[in-house]
């Protein structure tokens, strides 16, 4: 199994879909920074977001480990690539723990992670791999993708991209 770090968006999406367990089939351990934890859980709970409570409960399974990051290193990464604190913090963690994968959706962040030498996968990739591994069936996979496609404001994926993936599965 593989080690990974995760940005906020992938965790939030899988929480909203109530499918965080898909991560268990693909990774032996996922690290998140204290910054990402604050973005996803602390701030989410303060805003009474259901997905924040789902993620907090899932963290008890110990697949996802919260680690504190060195602020100076995070600041340096922010300046180097002009990306946000949470995104910078997971790149620092990825280097610290020598992970194989970074979980992120945002294109700019994905490019930075690839530049730093990491494989990158996002929400859609995790769903597709779970389908290929027979962890979720075709009907459930299509339902998840259609939900994402019809809730653009929550998931922020280009509808054409999701349509392409749906067409490939059909």
C-alpha cells in the first residue's frame, strides 16, 4: 500500500459523498497538516458543515494522521509557488514523509506537486480507481459522478470533464 498526503478539497469531497472509505483501499496512511485539519474539520464544524463532522469521525480510524508542519518551510513553499498555506503545508509533509502520492484537485497545485516529483490523484481519480479495483460497482460509480456533475457549486469540476469520465464508464 502507498503513503499519501491530502489537501482539503479531496477530503471535503469524499466526506460530502460519504465515501471516505475509498481511501482505505488505495492508501495505507494519509498525512494531513494541522493547517488542512483546521480548514476541513475545525472551521467546518464551526460553520456546522456536515462533511466536517463526517471527516472528524473518519479520523478515528487512524488512516489519516494529522501532523504539525514547520511554518518557515510552509512560508517558503508559499513564496516559491504562490500557493495557499494548506497546499504548501502538504507539499512540506510529502517531502518529510517521502510519500508516493499527493491528493489534490486544483490544477495549479497538481502541477506544483508534479514539479516536486510526486504522483497526484484527485477526487475523480480515487473514484475511478475504486471502480477499477471493484470496490464500487458501475452503478454506484456513475451515481457518484452524476451527483458531482449536478452539484457544480460544491465540487467545482468542469461538467465536460465529468461527462467524459461518465461516457468512458458507460
